C-alpha cells in the first residue's frame, strides 16, 4: 500500500527548479545541443593507429553529446511541468513524488513505488521491452527465430 506523501512546498519547488536550470547549464555540450555539427576532424596524413584513435574519440564524443541531448529534453519537459503546476506529480498514480527523490533525480516522472512496479513489469516482460534511452518499444521476440 502506498504511503501518503505531502505536497512539495513552494520553497522546495523553487530549489528543484533552480537545480534543473543549473544542471542544464552545466552540461558539457550544452552550447552545441542545437547544432548537429560537432567537429569530427580527421588528421591529414595520419596512419591507421592515429585514425583509429580519432574514430574512437569521435565516437565517444557523439555518444556523450547524444546522452546530453536526451537529458536536456528531459530537463525541458520537467521545466514545462512547472509552468503547468504539474511538477512533482507522479505520471502514473497522480500522487506527489517525495522531495528527496526529486532532489536526487529532478527529472523523475514517477514516485518510487510506481517506478519500482514499472521496472518489475519490464523485467518480467520479454517481448515489448521499452528502450530506456530511446523511449520506444523494442520487440525481442524476432531475435529468437
């Protein structure tokens, strides 16, 4: 049975809003989020080892940038919830998410009980798993054929 959680105070909401803004501003690739042209230069006259190192580095830069782009979208979504007075409400059950949880993960959309239940359901479901990073359903049943 879910325990009753008190509503978040205005002071706590402001603390969380500022934390979201601070996190968004502190991202490494924040100034390059809206441009798709991170410099992926290849050194001229490089040998295969140098080219391999460059490719490896560029691959990681793109991966980190893509993760930040995804996180910025989550931050923006959370900030829009402030405008609608919906921030801090669980998207599943509609109850308040604990302040401590939001402080640790300000982009959380579910209370801990609903999140744990969602993860349990996901772990027991082989077909129709949802990609955590892409947010879409992944069908694993075709891999068995």
